[in-house]
C-alpha cells in the first residue's frame, strides 16, 4: 500500500444546480481524500434519456464539477462514463466532454467502456484519436468484461498511449466483472515491459489474489491466468517431460515471477515422467526407472477407472505413494462405522448419529457423534475418537465439500465421488473418496484428511497394524 491513495468517488453536479448546492459534490469534498474521481456522461443517449438535459448543460456540469474540486485542492480523475459507446454515436460530442474536463483542470481523463461491449481494435483506434485530440493530458482506461475483453481492452489502451489503468483484483465486479488487475499487471510488466507502481513486488501477485478472495469469501478461480492454481499445471506426459527438460518449452513465463509454482497433475493420462516428478515434488526419494514408479502408475490407472481423481486431491495421492513405497505408518486403524438417521417429529429436522470404532496402538475407542447430517456425524465421532491421542485434529476445519455423481444413468445406485478440502489454519489440502454409497465415499475422504494432517505434523502413531482398512476403502489394492 505504499502507493495507495484513498479516493472519493461520485458524479458531476445535477442539472440546474450549482456545485456549492450539490450534495454529491459536497460529500466528495467532505470525505477529505487527496484524490477525487468524478464521473460524467459522454454519450448523447444518456444526456438526452437519462439526465434529460441539454448537451451544453452536460458540458457545463462536467466543467463546473472538475473546477470546483480543483479549487479545493484535490487531484481530480475524470471518469468519462460510456465513453466508447458515446464516441461511436457522436465522436465530436464525446471528445468535447473530455475537453471540458481537461480545460477545467482534470489531472487525468479516463475512458470508460461501461457496458463492456467494445472490442480491442476499437479501443486502440479510439484511444489513439483521443490522444491526438487532448495533447498532453493524461489518459486512462476503465474496462468491463461483458464481452470477455476486459484485460485485452486495457492492454490495447495502454499500447495506444493510456498511462492510467482501472480494474479490480481478480476481476471482481458487477455483471461479468471488471478488468482483472492480476492479469493486467503481469502482462504490462512481463509482456509489454511497462514501468508499473509496485512492479518490484510482482512475486506477491498470487498471494494478493488469494488474500482478496479470502476477504470476499469467494472460491479462488483455479483457471485464472498467472495466479490460478492451474496456470502452470501440466498433465499430458509429453508436456511434463518437456517442462522437465526445459520449462520454457511449455511455460510462457517463470511461475515464480508472479509468486506461483509449477504443478504436475496426476491422472490416468499420466506417464512415468508425471508420476516421478510428482513423487519428487512431494519429497519422496525415488528413481525414475524404479519398479515402484511403475507400480504407482498401475495403481493410479486402476483407481481412476473406478472413479477416483487425484488432480484436486493431492493429499490422497501422497498417502497412496507412501503405501507403495512402504513408508506408510498408520496413525490409527479403523474398525468400521454405523450411521443412523432419525426423523422424530414431522416439523423437526432429522438427527444423524454415527458410531465408530478406532484402534490406536493397543487402545480401542468406541465413540458416538451427532450431527446435522450423516457426514457431519461421522466427522464429529471420528474427531472425538482421535482427540485423546492426537489433539491437533481439533485444528482441522472442512473448508469445502463437493459431490459428483459419476454414472447418473444408475440413478440412486450411481457411484459418487466426494472431494473434501481441509485446513488447519496454516495449510490446505484435499482428499477424495469414491463409492456407490455417498456416506462411505465421504468417510473415506474424511479419514484421508485427518490421516494426512497427522503426517504433516510428523507424529508417528503408536500402532503398527495393517494399512488403512481394506473393508471400507476402495483404494487398498
């Protein structure tokens, strides 16, 4: 925030009213911010049908508002609302609105594609005309993403001479969103070689994106350019082999330049290169030509045919590798579970009760848990059983729970895949379960989640029993 300045935002004065009388203009001044962004109409359609005033009065409204704000010592950014639509209808009048703001002292005039429907070649052409018409006045761009061109339009405006860019982190905004500053900043610095404020902190871009998603309580877009988890993810065997030999062969920039990282995805399409590189990435010491790598690949292919998918469940995949490499030391052994769902009264919600049996070393815990649903009850019971031995399981929070029906043609007998995302406040991980029974699939993913947490904390269990129960896990092959 070293370069950030708080900016008040509002409209020009109303028609037939002085700036001293206008409540919006006065409110912007009372905000006492060093910068004020004031928007006005550029499109004759809006002047006529929305403001319902004359074109000349609109020009005076723009000039009066900018002048008044400048007289009170503010830096003034003039946002020309609907500028590109207005220019297409009446280039002369749209330019006159900008000239009115510039003549009144605006520090920057911003061309707004408010409806988001202008295409990149139009943005470049019109912005170039504006640059010629305004001379030395700073020009900016404000793009929306209604036609999917928000970022491209912003870059074209900069190429045409704009020096001020408006947008939002992650493109969050009304309708289809605003121009995404994460993509814009990365492109300006890494592709166009522009000098941007804070460009030296480009490695913090992904962290910034995640921070804003968290504040907004939104799920991050894994497909987002530069900062998404999939932005530098490689799946096809030839791609992975190429990246291993020379990252430039399949990556347009270094992931670390924007704070991201390379990810090797695992699926039935994976070759030995994928599996080997993923195992190394996860910290295992393996040889690429070892029989264990082939065994991991064989198990992977078999599991994915059953409906498992490990691209988004790397914690479950790591547990699988541990078992193949005989590095898996179970923290607990599961003896089974029973779930009862009871509807006691017509207007009362159903109550779920889960009973589970867990062995840790020589100790056996037989525990009951209640929840708002069968999966919640299982989660409560499992935590209750393990907390005496591993108090840290209380730190684990389920942050996402997703269900996918794999073969809907089987109706209520369809196979279900459950993906669980968990966090202990410092780390996040995902696990997967598959079964014709949604409760069993959920149970499997829950067990993997808590087991993985214990491995992360590196606290070996007392029990040296068999690997995780074969009777309730489809992954024991």
